[in-house]
C-alpha cells in the first residue's frame, strides 16, 4: 500500500513534480556502483586480491561496458510499456544483487560478469530512468530542472569515491560491495516504492504544474517551449497521453530526422573521447613528463567546470535556442581535444580540462532538454534508449581505442587527434539543427 494514496496526492497543495525531483537526484546517486569514478576506488584492491594485471582488469571493464550496451536498448521501451516506477524498482533490486555478486567474484570471468551487470544496471539503466523521470514531470521548466538534477551527479562524484576508499580500507572491498547492496535496498528502493509516481496525469496534475491542458494544436516557440491554455480540468481523472502530448514522434519517425543523428552521434563520440582520455589521464600526464600532481588537479578542474556549465546550461536552455547551446557544447569538446593534442604542456592540459569539463556539462544539460522538446514524451524511453545504447558502447570503446593506439605507436596522441577530427563536423552541424516537423 502506498504511503500517499493517489486520491490524497491529487489533493496536495503543491505540484508533485517538486517531490519527484529529489527522488530523481537520489536515483542519480544510486547509479554510483556502475560509474567509473566508483569502480576506480576498487581497482587497487581488485588487482591485489584477484591477482590480475592492469591490462586484464581494464579489458574486463571495457568488455563489461560493451556487453552492457546490448540489453540497454530494451530498458526504455520497457519503461514506456510498464511504467517508470515498476522498471526502476526492478533495476534497483537487480543492481543490489549485482553488488552482492561483485563481492563474491574470484577471477577474470566473474569480474567481467560483475562489471557487465554493474554497468548495465547502474551507469546505463538507472541513469536513463532518472533522466526520463524529470522529463515526465517537466517540459517548459526542464532546463532548470535538469540543472538541479546535475547536483546529484556532482555529490556522487565528490563524495562516493572517498567514502568507498575509506570503507575498503576499513572492512575490505567485498564487504563494501555488500554495504552498497544494503544501502540500495534499505534507502533508495523504499523511496521509489512509496513515493514515486509515473507522471502528473496519474494524479490529475499537469506537466510543469500548469492548471490548464496542453491544447491539441499547441504552438511552439523558437526555443521549443509550449503554449498552455488556461482551461481548468473537468475532473481528477488522468489525461491520456494523446491529449497531453499529441504530436510526439515515435522512434521510427525520429530516426527519419537529421537532428536525431546529430544529437545521437554527438553524445556517442563525446562519451567515447571523454571516457578514453579520462581513463588514461594519469598515464597520459606521465607520458608527457608533466608534474605528478597534474592529473589530480585536472580532475578538479573538470569537475568544477562541468558542474558550472550543467547548472548554467540547464537554465539557459529554457531561454535560448537549443541548437546554439548544443553548438557551444560540441565546439568546446572538439576544441579541448584539439588543444590537448597540440599543446603537451601543463597549461595545455589545464586548458583541455576547463574546455572539456565545460563542454561536457553543457551537453549533459542541454541534450536532456533537446530530446523531450524535439520529440515529445510519449515515446521518450524508446528514443533516448536507442541513443543511450550507443553512448554506453562508445564509452566502452574509448579506453580500448586509446590503449590499442598507445601500444601500436607509443603515444596516445593519434587517438586524441582522431577523436577531435570526429567531433569537429558534429560541432559545426549542431549549430544548424532545428526541431523536426511534428506529425499532427
């Protein structure tokens, strides 16, 4: 039985989306077991305990990430069909079981299976579901909401690795994985079961908390914002999706638009380049004979600039044209990679960190807005799920490409140049994308 019945929730004096936002933020924190920044805390203990070489450990992680991309394409459609609450609950339980499994592995293949489950359920599925949660409750305000949501990721990035390292030192890596499983089941799962609601229509409310319906022939301004009428609802009954989002595109329709591929490829190449370069950032600095403390400082610059641009980009997305913001984000990423290739000094590395962190923050916030503004909410899970599958696959290929190029040439530079060359055309194309012509 729900803590808040739907009947009671329909009479709340506030918009329920404002409660869904902190739940979505906690879901972002809950993705930590599958994120690179958390897995990295386990690396020294895994190398020592399982007697693996660094290349074997890296191979298990990359293969696990690649395999995780295959079933991920089914998560979005499952959420469309069965509801976000049900799918999120299943994913949280499965992620807790994955942590328990990770605590029991004893060799390469067991670790490969653990990485597959952690990446698929944490970094992939729960991240996708968290983003789609806010998209179901906010539209005109989704830029600002996405900016607030980014705080959850920032908190996890700042505090989770330190906590994990201390826990591993105190009770061991196996017990730490078991603790992660307990935290997921005892904290995040009850919140989702008791308080989560799929969409505002289920409570007789409306997107963004507006009192009126989104008219069937609603207009869209240049920034993609919708115009609402002011009619009061006749009853508390949920409004069908066709009335609330009548011109949403299906995945097949979205795939026939140029903007879909530009958005998708920008996310995939950015994930590939970012994961590849950051995975090897310490060895890259060592290879370039930079001071030992350089890499740690670069991560601080990356984190601060990423958060700043996530917050700023999310707010600006509600007021400026999305193509301009996407163009800025992709141009910053492309420029950062080019700078890293051309300037091997400390200042060059710092410039890369500032530009890449800013570009990544902009793309994270603005891309989430673009998907719902351009293609609607009704088939959002399928549309974003297909691209997210490629994004996860790209993030797995990045370290593999960087490592292979370094083994073949003795330098990471050719791979960095290839990433920059792949990103530059997308940086140009992003300035010219437009919302697709929606079918009525």
